[in-house]
């Protein structure tokens, strides 16, 4: 089973191949493509990646279908990265 951070990295990798969604994510977070590498180290960034999917079910399902990730794993990652008790990597 992948950790929450691994799922978030998978999401970022998938978004890299989805220019429209990546542009939307960057616009929502105020991050530009050149600062993306540094943003990954920022607290909350990985959680923001997962939340981006969780906020739009069609995007969540497109990610899950493309990567073979179970939606439940994304939910688990979201809970872990957003600090909900009882949900750890």
C-alpha cells in the first residue's frame, strides 16, 4: 500500500501530463511552474494536491482510472495529509 506522500507525488506526476488541470491547480495555489519543485517541500502542499482531486469527483476518477489507484487510497491520503486523527501513512 502506498503512503499518503507517494499518492500525492503520483497525483503531481499525473497532473504534469494534464496541462489544463495542472494550470488550474497552479492558479488555485498561486504557484508557478518554476517554483513547483520548491513548493513540494512546503507544509501543506502535498495535502493541497490531494485536496485538489477530492474537490472534483470527475478529476478524482480520471486520476484513479489513469493510474490504477483506488479512490479509497486517495481518501486515505487526504485524511492523513490533512491531519485527521487515526489516518497515518
